């Protein structure tokens, strides 16, 4: 029997705290599907999936006479994938290199001119196309310099076996005993919505949602529990929107009760006012699996939403939902995006004001608008129509390990201005956004600001804009970060005291407050006294000296404190990653 052809799959994922890394799920699906077929097993041997981010030299050392090399490319591993592919083609010129994943551009005219060492690209779903390529490689040879896209309307995802239950990931666990694996799962595929900024919303991928059976899901969750996988992320675009998701949530609870794992099941909840979503979220919340629910708006301005093809639930429904979740003791967070087309400085600040007044004590997360490949936002039409001003900056992925100097850097494109929002206005909105997340979402000033708004009948933005232009040291830090971003520098920060992973600006500032709470609240008190005096707000001395101080002390008491036996790195991980946005 002739020697089998060697297949190497690559999917470099981000290491986080304690060497926690997601399973290479996309590559696992490719291998699990193709290994169903006898002709594949007869002709090919799959080598262990290469998933640990490293230098090009260290990755290439793992290869021995490859025949087929596949790369699952995403924003955080694209340049590394290109560099490894180029080196492998130089070392093994007869090998065939296949690129897939979200970074593959469907209509690129120059990709193969820039990257001639790549033989073929696959856009969209890859399992069946990859299988056909392996067959063609045996009998006819694979296409050369082609971008392949085959739309599949079959809605039964069970034809794609699980890399968990087929044992593919068991091998990785044995080979990488030092890795704390995190799970990725997909229970349905595609999204019925078409938001211009979102990869899920590409019309080419279709709107027909595809599903796995409950038996498939049951077996996969059982595997996750039995193998003690602590953290699982669900990749469904709209979890909870479908009746079947109730059964999935219940199954996670049963498995956690049985094994103690998974401990966290993080999902992207649906975008509708849906009773089923509430019931699903309640099940996960009661089991301490997912403690926070997404109620996203992205913008409160209809003109902005129309420009990106998004429709929010009514504002009345949004407020009722906030109350419904709060009454049930379930926390929510509301997402807003800075930099969307047609957003102005005033509409963005008005949207923040409206959101702050409607969410109560629930969190607000504000993201800077990224431009993803293949989205409508990335099209020349959108860029010209809305005058998008963008900046490419090094990626500093939140809560992931810092890249060493000998590693390949990755980059992301963000919007820092449009024909309705100047770059200077963007910087101001960015500082306001970080402040809102620090003082409201992290509760570092929640009670104080709420009391000021209520007592003096002023707006939230009155206070936040004042602080944004104040002389507080943390404000100068934020303005400096905003300026650096417009110059192409990263947003997220590293502080050696808190470890060697990236934290977002508001997270670093919160940790600094935890380190020196008295200093922060003393300075904030002074700034707020100046605010009251400057704005000539009526107050009696005893009201200012007692009630305001009382509110600041209340906020101060809610700041988390490090235990004596705890180091600051462990405290940061516990406070931010597992206590902040992890659930």
C-alpha cells in the first residue's frame, strides 16, 4: 500500500489566562466530516490540528512532508496564517495550500497576485468543498488560484459530525495536557438578519437557518461535561430565539448538575422581543451558567439603523424587557457601536442618554466599529456614500496573551470618522464611552451620578461631558488613548502589575481604582464640587457635604478589594475576566 498523503490543518487561536485556548472547532468540523468517507481514510492521514499561536519557525517545525495544508483564517490569525503558508510553500513546493474562514474575500481580484503560494480559497461553508478538494487531489488535481463558493440549502447540520464526539479533540487533550481547553459549539448556522457591519449578515451566505438535532446536541454537551470543559461559547447568532433552545439550555443544566461542568455557557442571544429568549435565559441564569443577557441596540437613531439594515425592537418593548429581566433578577447588557454610518456627535450622545435612562443598573458595552471583510460596510459603495474614515491598528485582543516581538502581528480596521462625525468628535465620544463603562457598567460612580441626575434634574451627559473635559488624570489617560488610536496604535492596554494580557481602557482604570480607591474618590469629589459650583446648581452646604459624600462612599464600598493572600494578576483575572464580561 502506498504511503498516505499527509493532511495538516491550522487554526491558531488566542491564548488567554492560565493558557486557556479554544478548541480549533472549524478545523475539527472539516476533519470529522471528511473522515466519514472510506476514500479519504484510504488515501489520507490527518495529523494533529495545529492550533497554538507561535512563531513561524516553531509552527513550521511541526511539518513533515505535507500534501494538503488547510488554514481556517480569522481576524486574529490571518497574517500568521499567510506567513506560515508562504514558508511552507518554500519548504514543500509540491504541497497544496487551502485557505478558508471569514477572511477569505469572495470577490477579490488581486488575492492570488499578492499571495501566489496559496493554491485555492474556500468562501462560506467549507466541509463539503474541502471534501471534494481532497477527492480531486487524488484523481484530477485541485483547482489552481480559484475562490470556491458552493451554497448548500440543506438545513440538516447533523451531516457534519461533531469533532467532540468523534474523538478528534480527545487526541488534542492528550497531546496538550498543559492547555486549559475552552469549548466552541454551533447548534444552528446562518442568521435571518442582514446588518451591514456583521459577518453573519452577508446575503451570500443565505438567511435559511440550519439546525443540529437534539440528539446531536445532547451527546456533545455530555462530552463537554464528562471532559470537564469549564467554559463553552455558543456561536449561534440568535440563541434563545427558537423553541428548541429551551431544551438545549435544560440539557446544559442537567450535565452541569451531573459533572460540575461546563461552569459557563456564554451565548449570543436573539435580537427580538421573544418570550422564549427570556425563558431560556432564566434557565441558564438559575443554574449560574450564563448570568447576563444581551439587549442590544447598536444605535438609538433610526437613520443610523436604516443605513446599516438593522431594526430594533420598539423603545417601549425595550424598557419593558429591561424591567422584566430586572424583576427576575437577571442582569442584562446593552451594546452600542461607535462610528456607524449617519451617526453624529449629538445623536450618539443622545443615544447614550436614552440608554442610561432606560437600562437602570444594567450594563452598557460600547464597541468601536470594526470593518470586517465581505460585509457591506467594507464595500466601496458604503465607504464613499458615508465618507468612512478608517484606521488600521495592531490587534490587542481583550483578555488574550500579549504577542512577543518575534511573533507575527495582526491588524484590524476601525472607523474613526464619517461624513457626519469628525475625527475630533469621534475621540470625544470614545472618551465618553470609556467613562460610561467605568462609572456606570463597573459601578465605580453609578450611585453618585444617578443621585446627581435625580437631585438636580440634569442629564447624564451633562455630567459625563463635564468629566470628559476635566483635569482628572484618568481623563488625560483616556484622551491620550483616543489620540493614539487615530494614529494607528492599539486600544487595549497591558499593565505588568495585572499580568501579561490585554485589558480594555475602562478595565485598566477600574483595576487602578481597586488598587487606590481613596485617591480616586477624593479627586472625584473635588471635580464634582467644581461641577456643581460651575453650573450654579442649587444646594445647601449640608446636602453637599453629606448626601454627595454618602453616595461616593456607597460607590467606594462596592469596589472589589484584593485579598491579602492574592496577587494583583490573579485579582485582575478574577475581577475582569470572570466577573466582568465573561458571562
